């Protein structure tokens, strides 16, 4: 069974940094695009950043210049380095992956990790 597990969330002061990780496990043949989404209370889930299998990245305007998405294909792991964090970055951050496993190609979501930016 495929699982995506996020880690690295927490409480950080404005201007601080966090590094989120998303590890995919299970009988995975290949991982295509991966991405980070976030959902703040009362708001819809939104894309934060994405990365293709070839390493092409895309960022939401709200985090562009402050965040870096990367992946380690050998470890089936994706990262999101977030700097200069703002209170409006507070949300639950979800990992998403388009991958191929023994059951075929489909999309998976992680359980989410809370990021709180507050003094």
C-alpha cells in the first residue's frame, strides 16, 4: 500500500524558516509530478509548489522567492524549504503525488502537517 508521510511542520516566528519533507513508501514503480498544497481555516486548498519528474518547478505567487521545492528520487522524498515565513503562511500543508505503483497510476495525498507562523 502506498503512503505519503509529511514531516517538518511546527510553530515558527514570523521571518523564520521551516523545511517540510514528504516521504513516499510502498511498492512504487515511479513518481511523476509531486506537489505541496496548503489549506488555511475557512479557505480552499491551494497549490503552493510543484515539481515534475524531470525537476521543473512551479510556485504560487504568494511563496515565490521565499520557498524552494526539491526532490530526491532515490529516496522517493520531496522537500519544501520555506523562508521568511509570514502569518498568512499558517495552514495545514499536504503532500500530493502522481505515481505509478503495483495498482497502476493514480494520485495520492498525505495526511498533512500543521505550519503555524506566529509570535
